[in-house]
C-alpha cells in the first residue's frame, strides 16, 4: 500500500515535470491538454488513496459557497418561485405564446456587440476545443439568433422562454403587437399580486429626436442615452456630470436635455410635445410621437391606460431597442425613503464594489421594448430580418417582493395528501403496500422510512408538512380488512381516532375527501 | 462624420498599444481589464458608426450555430418536452418531493475530483474577478454541496431538481428509500409511455468484493470498474484489452472478472451468489449481497420486481456511488440491429471525434444509485455527512424516443382556445376589446395583428394552430349586441356560420363549450 502511494507520488512528479517542460517549449495545446488530463487523473487517484486510508489525509479545506452573483433557493423559496412561474406562464399561454428553448451558452461572437455598456457583465467560458463561448446574458439575443437561423419557418411567432420572456416576432400593423405585450405585462403584474405598479413608457425615436434637437453629435447618442437611463437611481447632477465630464458633452446641450427628460405624464404630455415645433420638425421625433398616439389609443381599448406613465427620462440601457420601450416599477422599486422623507443614497459594502442591498430598491420588475434590427444583425440579407417586440419579467425581483409578503415557514413546499401510519408493530411492508396502492391511484403519499417508527413522530410529520389526511393501520384492523382514515387538519390528535373504512374502499374514500379540499 | 471615424480609429489604435504595453509589462490584471474594456467599447462604437453609415461596412460573417454539444428546441419539440417534464414532476410530487434550485455554475473546486474519468467533460468559465468556476455537470454534486452548506436544517429531504433528478437524503433503515427511488423510476418510465424497459441493478460493494476476490489491487479498483462500465456498448475483448494493456491488470485476474460480469438474472442469481463461499468470505461482497436481498424483498412489495434485472456487469462511471446502482434501458437503448441480426458497431463521423448517431442507441434512459460519502466530502466533520440515494431521468434520451413516436407537425404547440375574427371592415378595436374581455375571463385568445385582415387568412390560422372556437364579429351584429360563436373543428368553413349569441352571454357560452372539450 505504502509502495503504491510512493510510486503514485513519483508518477505525479514526473508527469508534472513533463507538463512544465511542454509549456516551456510552447508545445501545441492539444499535447499539453493530454498530459494535463493524465496528471489530473493521477492526482485524483492520490486523493482517493489518501482519503481512503486516512493516514496521510491532507484534505484542503473547501470554501462552501456559490459563485459570486449566484445563490441557492430552498424548497420554501422554490414553492413561491414556482407560483411566480406558473402565474406568468398561464398569462403567456392565454395570449397564444408557444415556448422554445436555447442553450445556456452561445458562441461568443453571437453575443458580442449587442449589449452596449452592459457587455462587461457577460461570463466567458474557457476555450474547449476551438469554440469561444459565453453564458447567455438575456433571452432576447439567443431568440434573435434562433429566428435568423430558422427564419423561413418563423416569419411570425409569439414565443416565451423560461417563464419570463415573451416576444412577438413578425411584420404587423404598427403598435398592435406592442400594445398586446404591454397588456400582457399588466396581466402578469396584476396576477402576481405584488401591489400597485406603474408602467413607464418612452420611445427610442422620440428620445433620439430630442438628443438630435438638443445638439448631441450622432456618435454620442447611445452613450448619452445610457447616461439618461441612470436617472431613476441617480440625481440629475450626477448624470449631467457623466454626460459632460466623462462623455465630453457640451454643458449647454446637457442642460437642454435636462429640460426634456424631466417630463412625465399621460396623453396630455403627448399633446404638449405635439406643440413643440422644433421637435416635430425632427423626423425621428415625429415618427415616434405618431406611434405613441396610436399606442395610447390601443392601450385604452385594452383598458390599461391607468397603469401607464409616459416618461421622457426612460432610456433603457441595452443598445438593441429601436422603438417603444417600457419598464414597470412598484413602490418597492425605488430606494427606501428615510423617516425625514429623503431617499437613501446607494452605498457599496465596505471593501467591495457590491451594493449594500439595504440601500437599494429592487429596481424595475419588468421591462422590454421593440427591437427591429437585432435579427437582421444575424441574417445574411435584409430579407432575413424580422422585427420584434417583447417583455421580460424580472422574476428575481418579483420573487424578492413576494418573499417580504409571505411568512416563509408557513409556505407548504410539498404536496403530500396522505401519510400512511402504523399504530404499533412497525408494519413496514404493509405501509409500503398501501403507499404503492395510493401512488398507483395517483394519490400523493408518504410513509416513514423506519422498520418500527413510534406513533408520535409520524403524527409530527403530518403537522410539519401540513399533510391533510392519514391512513392509520394496525394489525387487528388489517386482519379484518379495515384501515382508518383521519383528517389531520383537526388538531385533536389521539382524540378523534379517524373513520374505519374497508380496505377496498380506501382509495374511493380518500379521492372523495381530497376532491373536497 | 468622416473626421469622427478617423479620430475613433486613432483612439482604438492608441488604446490597443496601451493594452499590449501593459500585458508586456505583466501589469496587474485589474489594470489590463479596465483598458481592455475601454478598447472594446471603442471598437463597438466603430461597428455602430460603420454599420450605420454603411459606407465602410465590413461586417464579419457570423457563424449562425449553437455551440458544440448544444441545440435549440422549437415549439413543437418543446411541447413534447414539457409533457415529459410535467409527467416526471407529477410522479416526483406524488412521492413527497420538494424542489430546490442551485446555480448553473459552481466554484471549480466544488466539482473537482467528484466524477472520475468523466471530469474531462466539464466546462470551465474564464476567471471573472478572482473566482474559478465551472458549469455544473450534474445536479448531484451541487445538491451535496447544498446539503453540506445547510446541513443542520436538512438532516433529511426528498428533493427534485429541474424535472429530472430525485434524491432522498437522510439516515434511514436500509434499502427503504432505495426501493422507493426504484419504484419512482418505474412510475416515471411507465407514464412517459416509451415502451417496455428494464432496470439493471447492481451494488458497488458486490462489485468491489468481486474485484477483491479476483485479485485487483486496491488502487486499480475504480479504473477497472470504469472499464467494466463500458460492457453495455463494447465487447468483452475490448474491455479486457483496456484492463490489461491500458490499465496494467494481470490477464488472469481480468479473465476471472470476465466470468463474474457475464451473470445477470433475478432472485435466483442472488441465491447462486450466496453459494459462492469465496465471495461470501469477502466483507464488501457479503454486505452488498445482504442489502440486495432486502431490496428484492421491498421491490416485490412495491410490485415492480418484473422490471428488475440483477446485472453484475453494471458498474456506473461516476466515482461517488457507494451502494446500490441502477440504470434503465429500453429496446432503443442499444445500437440498432442489422437485418442479419448483428449489432452495428459505433463509428465516428468522418474527420471528427463525434459519434455517428445512426450507429448508436440512445443508451440508458434513467440511472442513479446510493452515494453515502459525497456530502461528507464537503462537510467539515463526520457528523456533517448525510447519506443519499437518487435517480436522474435522461430527459434528452426520453425526448428522442418520443420524437420518433410522434409526428412533429401534428403536435399542438399553442393552447389558444378562441380566435376572434372580423368578417369585414377590419374592426380592429372591436376585436381587441373582445379579446381583452376573453383574456380578463381567463380564456386563451388571439386576434390577427392587422387593421383590415381578410376572412380566409383568419380561418387558416384556426386550422394551422388547431384552435377549437372562433368568435366572429360583423358591424351589423355588433350594433345589435350580438356575436357568432363557431366550432372550428368541424371543417365546414363558410358553410355552418356559427351560432349567434348575445354579447353579454359570450363568455358564459364559451366557458360552457370549452368545459366540454
């Protein structure tokens, strides 16, 4: 044994030398890879041996955590999340959505240049056999890639993906799908029961028109738009500073923009902008304003105008939007307000660049817009382009709002309907047999994984897991072909002993009772 | 404009020089990162400008594909997949499963050393801010990490994850949860309607006992086990060659193993092994055989013994199993049989190392086993260990079996119940208003996104999407407060014009008809 260990250690040293030598010679990557794989295998063998005999155990301490920016969800949290997902999916299906799926990572070049300043948040994979890949950053760019690849079959599609993204692709009469997508947002947010919300709406063309009218040079329009996008979280002075100092905008131009972006309101704001002759003379602004008029008309038909705020400060960070843009916020979206009425300023956690979450609101809870050129960026010809409009529900943010609303301990995370209990003697195989009958009849059932469990712990499981009914068995009763069914929701355990039924009537009796729940 | 372009190109060159210089000086990564980000931003700006003015358009041709080893699923395929997922989840819930979720990537060190020879299939992420991460390879290791992190709350849990992995964690009486997990496998595979299947069962301790009795040196047990695992796809001669030539096993020992691993059968094989005094004298083999006896007893109670084949050649590739192991196969699992009865040998595609899929079967369609030490590998103390047993359903393989069964074109991928149609005049806003009524009543409805659609294309949508009912509106009828409801499943379009109902009765009438579907 010790000899094997020594020989293994020697082999590891030799293999390590080989790898280092190859790397020093800048040998072909495939050669190095083969040797590295062999080295890792030897090292694993070593861990197995030293782990098994225990003598030379030098287990390096693992850090038990999830990667930065990720987290686990436990079963109570997941019960809430699944309710969120099923609510959203039922709205999407109600509007004729079909679902597709795309891989969790894409070729790097597919994602490159689609997100503007947010690109730096993309995770790259290490090169594995000649392909550079990145984790997907949203579902929109992969959907556009899917459409470009399958364009001939998908001149139009309403698709949703992973219970959060809904998009309508295709050429239609203006603002018709756009207004339905906003109606879908309203239905989702209403049915998710997250409190009152407002949908801020703007139009990229109106915004671009304003920038042009104010005198922003063309190549600065997207960077300046990114700066405006921060207005929901950052005071105007800071945004102005970003425009002038970081992005080199003329301060007079910045102040001119500042006057426009403070406007928000409803139809009356739209009418006011139609009075602005300088704006109307701009082709972009005019086109945007005309579409906005139509949108308001359709949203009125759909009965959701009361949820809408036309907000000229809404810009959306992503580069790919070309038309209508929108973002839903709730009272919980902004940073918390202090007792004296001032807003808390966002702070970073000491020594890190992560925001201290107690000083931020959850931000927007759903957002989207029209992106008419993204599919075309992938397609070979102009004909390959497909205009799209969509919305993404911020399920993480919705979830954190709902977490505050529910008492996590009281959330039922399993769906068990019947617990099979033995009063004495264990009767393991009888409990198993009854459970198998229940399962085969489609009833959700469990039993305790013990040969001879005590009675009280079995009752406690029913309590803990909020299981409504118990089937209780004893030797004598089984011999007479009887079982007891007990309603566990009445707290008189031990007192009311349940109803005796014939074993052959058990399933029917339980189905009857479960049907009434 | 041209000046801006030139100045931008100059800036890119300068920034590129800075990056190269920093890299040459081996400057701190964070400095390089900042400059690289700035460079990328400039390059994106360039793409925007050259893209917009079109003159200097030098769009590099994108390869439109998904990364190697990944694929998209279209809406018809997803309809089948969702049926697969919902079937499996309903079985998991029936057995009291709760669901948790873990991130798609984990710290690299969490996954390292858990998968044996399969480790080379793990994707690593590029270092992003000091953490080395890898995409998860299965759901078992992340689950074990989750348990080790939250051990005090989870001394026992039945959990499922993403509709395919079910595990029971906790210390229980032997073989009780193991037999339920196998019962769950049977229910899933039966309800998925993929044809007849067999569950091959073996026990790691029996296998290790056999290896010990045959004279395999301890450090070679896992590698030899990996070789045996290939017996379902590879002839014995090739496996023997791997054992002796690649892994340096004495040929006499290999032949001795060869005699054992050809055994398969039911209870009678178990009885035969109990006669093997040499095997019974081995502690591992004896412990495994005793557990196997108990397992057969419980599987008989659960009524699934007819699905079971005790198979001594089953080894399972992954290192972490410690007890019972199992694998379900169907007729479609093996390589296709030629007309003369011989099996097709697996071939690789020309010039690649990918298998030609026409020469392979789908392999096992569900598999799992007991892994009693994996949580302990993450835990700080022996007390932190939690024994587990689980199963993973091979949803990809189940899906490809079902794909062969269904005619993809005839799969209904949307759930729309009612299509709202105008006979003339377009009536867009009226169609919108009626749809809003239907949606608000929970009815799945659509209308055509055109101001003035023709009648025939609207009927065609109902046909194409298999929509059962249409609400048909005309100006005169609307004025009288009436709409028509037409059953679209009867093919007499234009003929039977539908039933006129009062607008105020429309919802009730539709709900009544939909209830009868």
